[in-house]
């Protein structure tokens, strides 16, 4: 018997709230979810593991024999610059969720507003940033992308960049935000950016952006921050004894997806960091095979605890 606990009010996870419908039609997600239900899977929505109940509760009180953690890496990164707490500074996660899942693009017909203006700046140049840019364009806003490196170093796939350019997005390459400018009411009125230049390559092979000292102010009324995500801490902080790596992600065996806790498995972004849907699906299938063996009493390899220096010790 399999039960899925979903934190939001509808199943589908990041497929549903993080990917725009013009890239992943909702009927495809509905078909996949309906297929699981037809297999006999139970889905309980509005259940936050780590808040509503813990992993220990599931195993000790509710009688589950194994638990798979697929909670993702949904905690957004921010800029850490002055003015970032202003109104209409939002994370990519919040922006996309309000549009994709909560109907914010249909306000006031649906109660959840998006809360963006007519001149939007998206900070970052990954695939999620491209989604934000293209969604904002569809909402009727003028849209600019601000990125501290050049187009060649942008982490977004080439086709995603091309699609954004074809849809009229303006790009400010080699510019880094240093301050969000606000009006008397605490709302965004602009962004101070510093021109950058490329230096030596970093450990990933991308040339490091270096400040030039040349700054300029650009006008905007909304800033969407798309700088990647961090591990969701709700489950990890509330699961006693669960081993994490030095970044705060769950340590799991790459083949079985087993954690150091017997019967607890994990996969997807909560293990790898932000990656692709297909890798998360593969991890889920690996874990399902290992869980099946575990429930049959066959040996399943659990990862050894990480070395002390992996935690900075």
C-alpha cells in the first residue's frame, strides 16, 4: 500500500507549481496523477511532513514500513542587498506558484493576486529565470533579465534563452544588482546595478564576474529573484538522526537512495540539489526497487556516515 503526502492542496509538486503550462500542459500532469490513483495510490493533500507530523510519526504511530523523502529543494536564495525586503520583490518560487497553481494571472476572478507591475526585472539566467521572464511577458509586463555574467555563461539551456529572446525579453548581461530602490511607500521603484567584467574561470569552468565600479540605476516596479534554491529544511530539521551532506542536503546512497536511517529513503532535489525532473524520476524508480527489496527482508545498502570534514569539522 502506498500513500503520498502532499504539502499543497493539489498533487503534482514542482511539475504543477514550478513549470508554466505552455511548457508542460496541465492535462499531462493530470493524466500522470490519475494513473497513480488508478493503481491504488492514496494521495493526502495539505499535509506537511515535519509540521503536520514527522517521519518518526509515520513509522512508529501510523505503521508505515518505509518512507521516501521527495520534498525537493524549495527554499529560495535571495540577493542579500539593501532594499530587498521592499514590496514587489518576490522569489521565482512564489511568482511561479501564484500563477501556475493559484490562478494569480486571473485576479480578481480568482482571489490570489500575482502582485507584479508593468516593468519587471528578473535576476538570474537559469531555466527557472527564463520561465519567470516568459510568464511575466504573458502577463503583459515589460521584462528585463539582469545577469552578472555574459550570455555564454548563462546556465539556462540554449533553447530557453532563444525562446525568451524571441518573445521580446531584454537582457542586461554583465550587470549585478547592488541595491533595490524604493519609494516612500516601501515599493520597488528601481534597481541599482553594477557593470561587471569577466575574470578567470571558477571551479566549474565559468569565468568569474568582477566588479568595475561603474553603477547605474534602472527603473522597474517589480524584482523577481531567480538565483536557485536551497534544501527544504522542514523535513531535515525535524527528522532526528538523519544524515545530511555539507550543503544541508540529505545524504543518500546513489543506487538505492537509502539514507542512514533504516527504512528511510530519499531522492530528487533534496539529495542532488536543484536538477531535472527526469533525474528525480530516476531516483524515485531506484528507491522503489530498493524499498521493495527492503520490505521483503533482503539486504539494502545504507550509506556510511560522511567524514567529519564533510560537515566542516
